[in-house]
C-alpha cells in the first residue's frame, strides 16, 4: 500500500491530471499532502491554496501522519 492507509488515499496521493498541473486547480484532486508540515489536507477549491488539515482519513478513518507542528 506504499505507506498509505487505504487504496482511496493512495489514489489521491498518486494524483495526476493531464488538464491541471496543480492539484489546487483540479476539481478531481481532493487531498493534498504537505511535505513540509507532514500534514494531510482537504483541498478547498476556492481558487486559492486553502486546505483543511485532516487528522483522519476521510475514507477509512485511519489516523494519518501526525503533524510535526508543536510536537517533539
Ligand atoms: Zn484511508
Ligand atoms: Zn484535473
């Protein structure tokens, strides 16, 4: 499963679209992973780059990688 909790998440993480270079421009892209903060987020398609950080997978409910923010 390549380190992802489920197939749906793996599919999202492997997102690729011929029409949109940026996931934020693509209505088919639902989840983004921020490598810097190690956070998963739901993409808010409001024309910007907003995400809603999620702690649990919306498909299978698994706990996602814990944010590095504020932790040691
Ligand atoms: Zn999952
Ligand atoms: Zn697209």
